[in-house]
C-alpha cells in the first residue's frame, strides 16, 4: 500500500475509472406539467405499440449502438396512466417549455460541484432505439463543465453535468417484443460524469457516496430505490473502455469493479462495450459502446441563455456533511449517525425541544435507525406519528427505550400494543430479582445475569440501568 492508501496493483494495471451518476429530481416532468409519479399506482388506461427505425446523426453516420438495437427487430408495447402521462410522453405532441425548477436545481447541483455553467443551454436528441423512449431519442442538455470534488485520495474532476429525460420502465420482455410503462418517462434527471482519476474500487465507492451526499443536500431530489443510479466506466492498460450499468447499492461497487478487472485479465481482447451488472457482481454484454453519431440538435426547444443575474438567483444550501459535523459536536452522537441524521436536522431539533426528558442520541436513533430496522425485519413502514407517540411515552416515563422495538414489532404483526403492559419496573423490584438470580446461580457472569433479568422483564426495564444495578450488587 502507498502512503495515501492506494492499491499499487491498480496503478501497475493502468487502472482508469470514472463514474456517471444519474439522479431523478423531485418536480414535475421535464417537458410537460405531468406529475413525476415514477410508479403511478393507478391502472393503465392508455395502450399503443411502435416499431422504431434508425436515422443518421448530424454528421451523416449511424450510431453503432443504435444499429445493434434495431437489428433485434422488436415491437415495443407501451402502457400509461392518463394521470401521469400526456401526449408529450406518447410522442404525439412537441415538448412544452422546459421545467425551469428542474433547470435551476441542475444549476444548483453544478455550483455545489464547483462546475462552470455554460452560457447557452441547447437541448440535444440522443438516439435511443431500445424502446425506452417512445420517440426513439432522449432529450439531454449540457448544463456545466469542469467541476471537482475533494476526496480522501485527492481531487476528482467533474467533467460534465447534464439535464435530461428519464426513460420509460421496462415491465416485460419477450423474444420479439418489449413492454414499457410510461410513468417514469420524462422525469427530470441530472447526470454527473467524473473524469478518470478514480484510483481504485474503494475510491469509486467513496466518490459515489460524496456525489450522493451533495445531491441530497439540495433537498430537491427523489429518494428511494431506483431514483439514483451509478454507471462505472473503466479500463486497464492496453484494453478498451467498458461501461458497467445499473448500480443502486454503493456497497456493491468495489466488488463489481474487482470482478470485472479479473474478467478482463483473462481475455486477450476487450471491445468497447456496455455491460449489465448482475446480482452476483458479474457482468453481461448489453450493447456496443455508443459514439458521437447518436447526438443531434433538438429543434423544438429554443436555447436558454444563462447569465450572472440568473445564477445570482440560485441560493446554495449547506452541505449535509457540514450539518453532520455540527450535529455530532452539539448533541454528542456518533459521526455515522450524524451523517444520516443531517437530512432530518430541523425535525430532529423540534423533537429534542419537545421531549426534554429523552436523550438527543436516543431521539436520533429513533428517527434514523429504528424505522430501518423495523422495515428490514418486518417489512413495516413506521410513520413519524408512531415515533413521536413512543417518544412521548418515553418522555413521560410510561415505557423504557427497550420497549420501543417490541411495541413496533407488535404493530408490524397486526397486534394492538397495550402501553400499560410496558410500564417500567421500579428499581426495588429489579434489585430483588437480581438478588434471586445471583443466589440461585452463584457462578454466572454479569452478562448472563443480565440476560435472565432482561428476558423476564423484556421491554420493562432499562438495560443500562439494569447492568449498573447488577455490577453494584456483585461488588457490594
């Protein structure tokens, strides 16, 4: 290992890596007023089909990736809800005026990334013939260039920030056809592309994490599965560049990169290509790497001039990383918890002020960690009202903190939680119980005694207080 922690083996391999981060914005669609529901719960009431044809790009050439798709000769079936899609999504009407809220959010992100906005924004048509865009192209615009972020392994350049349309969602594929749903089509999407200065797989994960933090700092991006995606571009010495598509879990990034490098080392020749990331971290061929022939100007949307007056109207938010440092210092909570809590800072402070008899660290855990654990274990979504109700019981000493999970577990299982059954046991009762356990089990360790006591009074005693009483009794 070198002094900065970089894996020297990746340097020897001539490893080059960059990231493309795609983030949906929390606003209506980019070229119409339809809501960005992404997954519209309504039943589809619009159905149609299309066959797409290839055309030459601005320079007269046909894109290699588009040719690959068109040779599959597939029919594309589309379904949509009239509540979330209109004639723009159906490609039966030209695009409306660009969503200015989305444009300003994209510029806000660009400024947070230290990038330089361009003077005139011109939307382009990017040829896409896999059926995910009804029109056969995706509208995209370059917003800013030449940005940078700081990481533990030095500065990483941000080459471009673009604003574009999200694609339709594939719901079924057969040998000769693909079916798409249009809820997601047209949702504003920011694409951030780094340079190739990422040093190793763990560095790629760190860069992705920092980009995600900056995006969430705006408070204007969508959250949840599928709302942010990462693509990895990488190459090693004497090999062509490969793009790996489809990361949603940042934890998978190092393993996928390592697996792909191992694959490339076994091959004599690597073609420039796009590959799909599989659940087992392997990759499979999707299509050839697209070229410049896929882009040509969008004539239905006039260029948008960006001047100093326009940019001065954009107020930059405080980064979540800066909020986390303040929360960690002011409320004595762990750095990892503070990072997650930063997005809920205002809500957290309101609860701290409201529930003065509950430690801020416990309130933080209740907001951040408790809902995630209940969701993972029982697939139950805990509401803010439920958390506040439990904190109110804690504040009034009606329950212990240990009871919170048990009460929520009961709710997740459809049981009615009786708060009175979780009333805390008084110290004298606990002391008597400890005395009985010790007398009957003289050779038990404090932890073993703790286990017996907590099992009998599950959810009714404070674990920390119980252990202090046990140690005090044993040392007396």
